[in-house]
C-alpha cells in the first residue's frame, strides 16, 4: 500500500503541540495591543495587568518575568535560583529525561557555568527517595553541591506528578537545603489532567512548596511567550537583571503580556489544554483496538508513544508527519494540540488502521 491509497491526510499533523498555530483570541490580543505607543521593557499597562493576573492565578503575591521561549525561561529561573545560593559551587538535580538535560543543547551548563546531576528515572519523575542518591555529595569539597531540584510537569514522557508527590519532593529538597524549580512548558496540560481548576494549579505549585515555575504558553496556543513565576519572592531578588543578562528581556513586552492576559482570562489556557488532552485520549481509544500496534499506557496528557512495525512508520509519516521517539524499538510519538479536531483524530486513526492492515496481509 502507498500513501496514495490513504484518505486525504488530516488538516493538522501529530508532530507536536509546537506545530500548532496561535489561538485566534491570542492573535486578536496581539492586534489590540498594537495600538499606539507603549513604553518598552515592561513599563506598559499590558505587562502590569499581566503581573497582577499571575498573582491572582496563584492566589498570592508573585514576581513574574516574561521571556521569549522555554529554554530562556528555564535559564532565567535557574540562574536566579543559583544566584540566591551562597557561592558558585551549586549544581542542578534533574532526571535523565528532563528537557534541560536532553533538549536544550547544554544551555544550563554553558550559560550558567553549572553542572546537571541527572538521576535515572523510568517515568521521568523524581522522588524523595531518588534525591537521596546525591546526599553523599553534600559537604564534600571535591564535589559540586546539590542546590536546585528541577522537575518537569508534565514530563517529557507524558507523565504527571500529583500534588502530593510534589509536596513530598519539595519537603525533601528543602530539608536538604535545595530550592525547587518546576519546568512547566506543558503546565496547562497537567493542570487540566489533574482537575482543571486554578485550585488544581496551586495545589501542585505554590501550596506544594515549589519556589519557581517556568510557565509555558507557546505549546498551548500562544505565539512565543513564556513566563518565569517566582512563587518564593526571596528567590526573585535581582531577577530583572538576570533576565537581561541572559538575553530574555523583551523590549516590546506588551505583545507577550497581552497573550498571557488573553489566555488567563476566563481560564482559556486550561480549556485549550483540556481539549488537547481529550484528543489524545480519543486517539488512544481508537488505535488501541488495532492489532499490530503497541499503543502503551493511556495518555495522561496530550502525548502517545506507540510502537509500530517499521514498514508502517515511514509511509504513515509521509502521509501525516510525526516524530520518532526511540527508533531502536520502533517507537514514535504522536501529540495532539489545542487545535486538533475529532476529524483529525479519526482520519489519522483510519490511516494507521489501513497501513497496519496492509502490512499484515
């Protein structure tokens, strides 16, 4: 069978939520913010409203620094966290799946002059027990000192921490003298999956003891906008200078702020993530009934990691693009987004069914 035998491909691919466009409400907010002049570097009404909106979102007074992209937001957060610790000898603890470890081209190490202490984790999650693996470094002058714990919510494997798990992890980290950073590139998807309310978000962040959050917008219907939210204001000191030093200070900040203002209003950010999650579940429910595909566990957020015969993968990818995940075991990743439709899912699943069936004939 060739791709010519398949139906017309879905209107949207299953490559990544990064491939999706910006939501119309977000685009309109940018257009509206484009009226007239506004002072640069955050001295504008849009940014001031955005900062207030984040404090209202987390239910407490927070310090928010907007940034251009996820890697930059992580660097701003981690730089200020390390800078708040005494001495330049502290390292960042994360899993071997963390985005800062495997997908940021060594940015933390190069930009911050630090070391990542990667802990192996089959589900991409840290636990209080796994943190014990770095305790032998503490107080030994020949080793970097664990200073910051960085967790990802949702993780690169599509898993999510419960509020209780993060609370326990923060307690353990703080008892060891470490700060906790949450990389929330897909924090909206995790929030939607765990309950879908502002109280849900607060439960696994500010109430759990997280010190700083990288709050993602780009993967959730926004146009290149991220936020670093300091829940621990003691750690926020000097963050306006840090952001400038690591090249993440937007001059026309009103355009980033306007996007978050639109997303946070009426919790559009949660609605978009809830839809993306639901489309992943719909896809899972359909393809899990197809013989010849190992679909894996039911998705917690908006990603699936199935295994298919290599003879199926390439023609399917040529028809509707997606990325490999682990080529050694013929595992791929399918991701849904805020704009994925039920028809996209159904047509894609039909293509999977047709190619798998042809391969088994």
